[in-house]
């Protein structure tokens, strides 16, 4: 049994990025935990107003808990960094939030965002994770991976997400789709990459690359054996 720690910027990133893999690892008796760093909603306003959005933020957190429960996550940790404004927060503040929970969990495996996503919050989450998991003697995470987010990774230019680790999620795509359904405002209509059709096609695309029906793809950041 291993401890798996998924660190993301926004509610729904954990499902979009590695929901099938989480479901598989949880089914294989690993303990999975999720940290969602941002509140995930105030970027829709001209000016950030947490008080105005307080009810919606609380509702989004409840959706996150329900979504993660479907795929077998033990506990969801949340923070309230400003949505799509991580670049106004000192990187050290983000690192410290990650480090605090990481020290509690002592994870063996970490999943997070790809370094060159279009979204600034994803980029800074990656940087904070790399900083918080420096390979010191005390670091427990021997495996660190980054994942793609539909309509963020592939929309950056030039396109350069070249995964080198794949998880067969053939038996877990249904759970991933059930989980993402809990995020009522995030699912788009076809042909958007975040539509149910888009998510399924992406899983089929990576599965085809490795000879299975459905898969999720990752870039290995570090493996220590």
C-alpha cells in the first residue's frame, strides 16, 4: 500500500488530469489524497470578490468532495488562493501550503500539473510542487508525475506535452466520467475538449498509443528507486 498525493490548482483538475488513474490506484488498495489550492471561481468576475462568491465557493468545495469520493480519494484538502491569479501570490506561500500537508501525509507518489500549461495557476502549482519536493534525504515521494489538462495543455504553443508514463484506465473511465459530472459548471458541450465526448476521446487516443482501450498519460518528473 502506497500513499498518493494529487496536487492541483482548481476543483476539477484532479479528475480531468488523473481521475482514472486515481480510481485505479485506490482500487488497488493505495491511499489517495487530493489538495486543491485555488478557490476556482472568482476569475469569472471583473474584480475578485470572495464575499460575493462565498456561497458558490462553498458549493464548489462540496462538489469536489463528492467527485473525489466517487474515485476513492480518502480526503480532500482545500485552500483559497485566487482563481487564475496565482501570479499575485508569493510562490513561497503556495509552497508552504503544499509542504504542510505533504509533511502530514508523507506520500510515496505525487501527481501534479504539467510545467508548460497555458494556465498560469497550473504553471505555478508545478513550480511550487517541485520546490516542495526537493530530493532531500527526508523526502518520501520517490515518484513525481505531471499530467495534462484538456483545453489548457494542448492550447499552449508550441505543443510539447510528450508523455512517457501511461496508466491503463480501461476499467475506470466510467468512474472518471461519473466524478467529473459532479462539477456541474465545468462540463462543456462537444466539440470542446472538456465535454464528455472530448474526455472519452482523449482517453481513447492515449489508449491507442499503448495498445489498450483507454489510458491516461503522464510526464515523469522524477523516480527514485
